[in-house]
């Protein structure tokens, strides 16, 4: 798996995806990393004793890769899963 994105102090990061489902986030993160885009996953969990069930994960990429990442996600959403990804025998 690609190395975790190292945030530089003056480097802008853009959120390209958010979800409350960790499994969904891992799939999207893998998709972006396989395209050569470094991804930083950030949890935004709320204290469960105050707001139970509230939280999620945001995927951030470098600002200069944000448009490419969004295009990849848009294409993936429009095409859906391939037969291989869906586990269908061809």
C-alpha cells in the first residue's frame, strides 16, 4: 500500500471524500492510491458518551491532486463496480 501522506506545514490539503462507513472509505482510499494519489485519512469521531453514533472519516489529498482524485471518483461512481470487483465469475 502507498505510504501515508506526509502533511507539510504549508501544504494545502483538500477533502475529496467523506463517509461514516470505514469499509467504504478503505475502498475509495485504495482506488485513489492505486492511481498514484497519496491519501490522508482523518477520523472526525465525536465523543460517544456525548454524541453516540456520530463521526466518520474524511479522505484528504494534496490540493494539486484534488481535481484528479475527484475525476477518478466521479468515473468510478458512474461506471459502478466491474465484474471482477463485484466478485462475479466471467
